[in-house]
C-alpha cells in the first residue's frame, strides 16, 4: 500500500498535536462512538516511533506524535462527539511497518 505523508496532507488539527509521519490512504481502524462520556483517550503502545491521526464524528482532525512518551502518540478529547472515528496509526519514518497496540479509554490514566 502506498503511504501518505501526513505533514503534506494539509491537516489543521483541533488539538495542539503535530500532524506528521506516514500512513496508509485508508484508516487503520474505524470506531463507532455512540454514547460518548466526558472524555476519550486514544493511545498507541509500540516498539518504534508511531504517530496518530483521528478524524472524529464531527469531521474534526486530531494529531499526535510523541505526546504519550517513549515515541508513542496520545490524543485526549474532552466532551467527545458521537459518530464515526477514522483512525490512522502511522510511522514517523516512511516505509516503516511498526506493530503496536491501539488503546481507547474513558479513563484519564490509561496507557
């Protein structure tokens, strides 16, 4: 699959995260959020340098590079909206295929 340079995609994120790295054209995960609480946390635990891009149910973009520490991305949403969340887990370097785990939680401390 061809990779897309996230930095060149022209995404303006809703959060203060950095939109960078390389990902596939289509989302890696699609999550349906039907009844969101007050908080959502998305994070990746991987042995390499990963990035995270989310398009939420309202069409807003969210990005993260190293916000979770140890080169892992972390996105926190207060008052998240309902709807379909398209999620891309990318790699900081082009051509890297890093295996990791995507986590989603309503708990502030989950990693």
